[in-house]
């Protein structure tokens, strides 16, 4: 019995060119059938094994359903054991498409997306905690239980880690009759013309109510919770006035530790061909093209002057070499110093650019005063040559310095963080759609 589970055994196959063939195929492994043209490879794989697996699967349907599918003939074979429901992929000679996988071609991926959207369990990509969601009644009960006799602030989050001065937002809140907001952890009174530093990230919550929690004020608390939920789009924060500890509650999927919220799952959230599900770094491809530094600087015995940086070649009287020379001066080196003797920080600046403006001496460019320029680096220049609007010649030139690598954000899984941190109900289906929370963190 165990042998039948571990292997697929075919006895007496006689379809087409097969002459009473017996075959034993191990399960959970890749098996390749080879042979001369006309020897019966396709007859064994498709017309025998696949046809019998499909026939057995359809026989599990009701008689009513089988009326629409028609009867399938049993292949000419004595017996097949250890056979599961099977799929086959049509043999095609098409261009390679990285978005086409076994799952998408056979449409199994569509069912997996639906399964994870309906039965998956979400985890926070910030804390690794299981995501939760509450009804308004549950939130009310939790507040009454956890904050009984304590003074609290009921807060409705409006802005979360976004830049802006929010002058108009404060004015809208003030016109609605609210007196206070909590800005970046500090409760402030809303004043006319109030605004923030537009270049910094801010968290803004409007104070819906402040009260001492007691059962006699349950009606007021219920109304305030409903108002906070409405203003915060399903989110509400409770601030303990004494300890200043903050708790998050939500009608959406929410991390109980950080307050991170997820959208309600839908099948397209698990599709790497959809913007809602694809990894933002690799756009759902699972890999990225990146510059191979070993191809840019293959010989570190050479100097910049002698052509160590292959995309630039040997020294020329040009701006890029003047910039590199000015950069190296900060590190007590020059363009004739071998790369191996130049500090790593200097190499980093040459490759990826510098935040500091670089001074080009007037004697080099023949002007009356020194010239200050920004320097974006060799890698940035090569990447510009790879972009779609660059010429085919430029792209071909840039590609010689590139290599393909697994996406550092999704590790090749193609999906975004929300989709990857959702475990399925069946352990067999957890890879590659999802990954272990600890690995992802």
C-alpha cells in the first residue's frame, strides 16, 4: 500500500505505439520521458497517465454534472495505481514570459488566490502579530473592561506618517466643532490658521471625546466610539490619560501592537499580475536587474586614470573625471591611485554619488571662479541608459554591466508584504504564496 502511495505504476499500456508497457514513476520528483520520435512518449504521458487521471477525477462529479462533460473513454491499459488528479500543460513554442507560470497556465493559481482571500490568516509585517478586527460592540466591551475607572481620550486617526502642513485639514476639523487634536503624540488645541512643518512626516488624530470610563456613561461612550469610527474610516485609538499608553482598535484587519491596517483581502491582492498584489520593487516579476559592480570595476589593480572603471574607459579631459578627481581629494587619493588602495567610502561615492556638492577648480575648466556641481555616480548613469526612452544602442551598452538577481523585497515570491504574510489553511499550499513570518522580518 505504501509503495502505491510513493509511486505511480502503469501496467500493460497499449495506447497507440505502446506495446504492453509497464512503467514505475516515483512521486514528488521530476521525471522526464525521452525516446525517438514515434516511440510513444506522448502516448504514455498524455494519452495514458493524464487521460486516466482526468477520467477518474470527472467520475467523482455528480451524474448531473457528468451529463454536460460527456463520457471519457478509459485508455487501453491494464491498471494504473498511485495516480492523483492530474494537470497537463500544452506544448508551445512561444516567447518566454516571466509572468507565465505553471500555476497561471493551468489556472490553479486562480483557485489559490480565492482560497487565500477567503480562508487566509493575516499577520503584521511590522510586528509579526496576527491581525485582528472588531465590531463596534466588541470595541465598546473591550474599552469598558480594560479602562474602567480610567480617564481616556478617544481618538480618530486622520493622517498617518505623511508629509504636509495640513492647514486645510485643521480648519475642516475646527468647523466640525472639535477642539483638540493629537499631533505626533502631543495633544494640542486647534487654533485658527494652525499648520505643521510641510517637510516632515506627521501623525494626526482628532480628539473625539475625553472621559472617565464607567458603565453609567455607556450610552455616551457608544456614541463617541461610533463617531470616532466614522471619522477614522473604521479605525479608533484609545489613549490612557495617566500612562499615555495607546491602544488601536479597528473594524478592518489591524495589528494590535502597531496599529497597522490591511485592506480586506480579495483575490487580486494575491495576484502578481495585479498592482494590488504585485511586489512594488520588482513589479511582480520576482527578480530585478541590478548593476554588477564586478563588471564595472573588474580589475582593482588599475587606477581610474588607467581605465579601472570600464564604463568610463581611460582618462579623458572631461567633467566626469574632474568630478571623480575632486571626490578623491577628500580621501587623500587621486585618479592615479590603484582602486585597491582607495578607501571603500570613496569607491561608494564614485559608484553611487555624493550628497555634497563637488568643487571643480577654475584651472581645469578655464573659468574665473571655481564651479560647484552635484555628482550622481556611475551606477545612476548606467541605470539611465537602461530606461525605456534610451536608444537601443545605449540599452545594449548598459546591459553588459547588469545582472539579474532575486528581488530583495519579496525574495522572488512576486507578491507584496501584505499578501506574503497571510498563511493558508493547508500547509501544503503555504509555499510559494506565503513565507514564514520570521523569515520575512
